């Protein structure tokens, strides 16, 4: 009880506010012992492997410093400084007359985040004794808000998931997300700098006004930046300790190999028939393991790919079909012959458009083996699927498609190009309509390598492509972090690789992001047939 009371009282003031004229003390009477100052969350913050120190200004610009360090993995130590704008274009649209975007109304604030991994072995590596985490981190976990150094309740309480951290972890990509019980965070606001963040009349938090919604949005976006960098280092930790799926599969294969070697050595003590049967059984198990993994992985990749592809044309088809219903309803009414004819002709054209979308979508769904295909035709088909969205986004798209034949999957390559085009559409939103431009390029480059590139006039890549292509890494506020990962996997499946062409010096590329795929040289593909 004394521990809980002491912890709650010490949490009334921000550990970073530097309040000189305020302190909290607890006197224990009788046999009760007052907790030591060492038994507070402040004493273990330096042990957090993942640290994030950020400032968000009044325009939604983030300036942050991320740091990772584990005493058991000193070679993985790294820091990352970031400056980027957190405003989601869909939530902060451009003003049609004055230009620029709607500014956040919450005001500037400071944000610190400390995170630990939850595996017992990881806690032991950091604390030495797991009890330290259970006693100090877990009871204090959550993200707290302080105004002028004093805490605003209930934010950060055990029953208050005001940033939906747990919901994101359970409902999304579990390992890459963070939950409340592994973080300690503080947000510092001031009465002067954040007048729009006002207390409720019952002091039960902040009023749910536009300023508070902006505050939550920017905080969530900042957490997204942190999660992005943490996911990279968390994956390296998993690799360092052999905890990835590939490591586990390798151990299975190694075990089967050791059994085979022992059987070969024991040939003299077993009959030849028994030995051959056992070796055949091991070979069958090895094949079965490989096939099971492929059967699990391939549908997941295809499902994700199809899902992302389906999202693009389904909206267009639904809109067209709704217009068809409306037009046909008008057509059956008593109208002049000329109008009826025009309406029916329009209905037919819309029906043809819907049929084209559904037909192209069916190609994406259709299962098929790798075969000889025209890469330029696949690119053209992908563009047809998404051209309505490109036009609606007031974006100019130029096609530069030279005839190129490769061996590959039409379905997966269509998805590859759709992913890249979809990314370009999103990142071009902050620009004025006249400056939004995309180029879709297919040709032979880099010493006879078939290549497909999507180049745009947007802000370019914020991070290295190798980092962004990891699963569950996304700079989009609601992004799944699978688009570039799937694109990278599709490239590898074709013997190629996902590439950032922005600094390649290739002629015709735009100044923003230029991402694509190079395939094996055509002479190598011919030799492989």
C-alpha cells in the first residue's frame, strides 16, 4: 500500500519539468517503511533500450532523437535524428483559396518515450533481475500528460488507454507495435503554449475539442515514427538471438541433417533396407517442411497482395455501378427520345468500364505459374486499374513503356506496380495539383536488365529503402507497413530486387521518389528456360 501511494504521489509532478519550488514527500509511521528514492521509475529510465525524445511545434513539425542500446548487444547501438511534418493530408486539407494547410490548433508540446521488450530473456538482459521491471516499469507504464509540470489525470492510468496502444498492438502487427505495459512516456504542455487544451469541468481529463483531437493525432503520428525505428532494431535483436522464423527453420533442417549423418555412420549396425527407409523418411520430412512453409507463406503474400490490389479498383467499380443504376432509373421514365438514347449510351459505357475493372481484377486474383509475359503490357494494365484514382487526385501520369519480355507472374507484377503507384498518389497529396506528377517507366537498363520504375515529384523517401521494405514499417498514419515489403518479396521471387533509383542518374526521372525493380538480364532468363 505504501509503495502504491508513494508511486502515485511521486507521479504528480513531471520527472523532467525541473520544478524547484515543489516536492512530494511521504512519511511512514510505525512499522511501515518509506520506499527509497531508488525505487522509482526515474531510476530505471536510463535502462530503456529504446528512447525517443521529441518536440512537435505548432505547425506539426517533428524534431526527434531516437536512440537504441542494449548492454548485451553493444554493436547494435545507434541513434537517429528526424525532422519531418506529421500532418496527415486527409486530416489537414489544403485551403482552396489561401493555399497552405489547416494548422493544428493544439499548440507545440514535448514528448519523451522509453520502451522495453517484454520477453523474459530480454528483461533479464537489461535489468539483470526481472523483478525490477515488475516492480518499477509495469506499475508506472503508460503515457502521461503534464501541464506546467503537473500531471493531468487520467492519462497514463492503468485503465486509460487514451492513445489506443493496446488496441493497435492486438488489432495490428503484434510484434512491431508497442503496448502500454512496456512503455513510460511523458508529454509536456503549458498553459501559455496550449490554450486550446482545456480541462473538463470535473477535472477528468481534457475537453474533447478540435485542439484535443489534433493533440492526439500528432502524438499518435510521433509514436508511429518511434515504432518505425524501434521495429528495425527489434528485428536486429531477434536476428542476433536466432529468434526469426528463418532461424527456427534452419534449426529444423540442421537437426534433420544431423540425423542423416548419424544414420550414415550407423549403416553397419542397421540393415540396408532399414537405413534406406529412414533416410527416405527424413528426405520426405524435409520436403514436407519446405512445402508447408511455402503453402503458408504464399497464400499470405497473395492474400495481402490481392487485398491491396482489390482496394484500388473496388471503389471505382462500386461508384460506376451506382451511376449505372441512377442512369437506368432515369431512362425508364418518360423522357424525350434523344435523352433516353443518350442515357442508355452512357449506361453502356459505364457498364463497359465496370466490366474492364472486374476483368483486370480477376487477372490479379487468378492463380498461375511464372511464364513468358510482356512487362510493358502488365504495367499498362496496372495503370488502367488505378488511372481513375490518379485523375481524381489531379495528378499527371506519363507512361514510358518499351516492349520488354520477361518470365514472371502477371498477377504479382500487377500488384507490385499498383503498390508503387498507390504510394506515389498518397505522397503527392501535399503538393499543389499542378505540381503532382508520376512517370511509369519500363525498359532495358543497367547492362541489359529489364526494369520497371515508378517515379514521382513528391518529397522522396524519408528513410533508406532497405529499412522501409521491412514488414510493418510505414510512414503513413494508417499504413499497414506491408506495401513495400510485399513489393520486395515479389521482386525477390522474380530473381530481382527492389531498388531506389532516385540517385541513379537515369534520364527522365522526377525529383521525388523513384522506386522499382530490376530483373535478371535477358540472356540469363533465356538460359534458365
